[in-house]
C-alpha cells in the first residue's frame, strides 16, 4: 500500500497543475481565476469585511466582528504587480485580522500593464498617508504584504522615509519579491522545487510592471535601496521557492543598515504558502507567527539576533 501524500505534497501537485492551466490564459482571465480563490476558501467566521475607499482607492477594511481593533495593518496583496486584488486575498487577510486583532486595510492598488511603475508605489504611499491623516499613531500601524506586495511594502517605506513621514511600528513580508532583475541563484537551485514561479514567467511580469524603467531602481527593487531607518522587519519565506534569495539578501542588507530584521525560513514550503491555510496546517501556523511577532513588537521587544 502506498503512503498517503502529505498536505504539502498534495498542495505542490495542485499548484503545479493550476499554474500550468492558467499561465497561457489572457491577462483578464488570469485575474478572474486568481480572484476566484475566495470562492474556494471563503472568509473565516468572525471576520467583518467592509468594502470602502481610502485615498480614493477601493479598499477592504476587515475587522474582528464585535471587537475594537488593536491597531491597523496596511496590507499589499501579491500577484506580480499584474494580478491580484483585495478579493483574491480576502480569506488570508481576514484570518490575519482575527489572529492579530488589528484592522486589515487592503488597498486595490493600480496594476500593470495598464498602470506601470511607480503607480503601485504612489497608491501604497497614499494609503499609508491617509491612515496617518485619519489620526492613527504611527506606532499603532504596521505594514505588510506577500510576493510583489512584500516588495511594494518596502518601496512604500522607503518613499515614506524620503518624504519625511514617520515610520510604522513594523513590517511583515511574506515571500517578498524584492529584486526585479530576477537573476539570483535560487532561480536555478529551486527551479524544480518551486511549483508556482519560473524565471521566464516572473521576468515577464517584471517587464510589464517596469514599463521601461530600470529593474535596479530602488523603488522597483528595494533590495538595492538604502534601507537605513526602516522599522523592524519580519521576513517569512519558503525553502522551496525561487524567491528565497530575495529574502536572504534582504535580511542581510537590512541588518547591515542597522534595521532590526528577522528572517524565518520554512523548510519545504512554497511561495506564499500562507494562502493555502485551509488545506495546509503550516499556512495557519505562519500567520499565527506573524501575529505573535506583532504582539511582541507592540510590547517593545527587539526580536532579531
């Protein structure tokens, strides 16, 4: 009798199949397919989703129902800057709201190729500025995002620093895409292990987003930015993803710049495994670790080694 596949093995097979089915679809169909994730997983019980606007941008604001939020979490969804929306990530951001006790604020920032770099950065900064203007203290706000949203989080922090805005309490980065040159060693060493991303496909997304801008621009690829003065960073990444080196190098450079950076590498996990928490226990555990990290940050503890 053959052994039953582990949840991570089942997930890898499913993701590989779906990626193959979707990669050649027209862009609008790929966007609809990604949003349809919500219909599969749904929003967890106890989360209240409010569809509203922030800085003129359509935005999800998600709170634990019947409770006063313990701060704000400005979250940027992933999707390579060309896919994704608050809807595609709602099952995950809603669980983050429940686990952290914070209001999750998820803006529907502009996507490429209709709106190329730096449109997403402008929208992200506008959303952060709007939260400050609502009267929320910087220390009560955290930023975060997954994949492209992780890179966007860094870009927004860098731009906010340049414009003299106060830094938030922390930032949580899930499998961040921080280097749009797409040429790190992990693209080769993790090529077989990663069921979701391949080098040519992600390079195409980078080109659509950049729209002719340089891949090394620090607001497009924050890996090459001066990271001095950024808030504490909590970086989670899977060992089986081609973006592994983005996180490794980011953590090294952040620490070298004096940033309190904590790198959390999960064995065998794939890109943004958190999104599959209904079928993968490690997904919920990783989101719980984010909540624990933010609770300690709120308590004033320095967490990196």
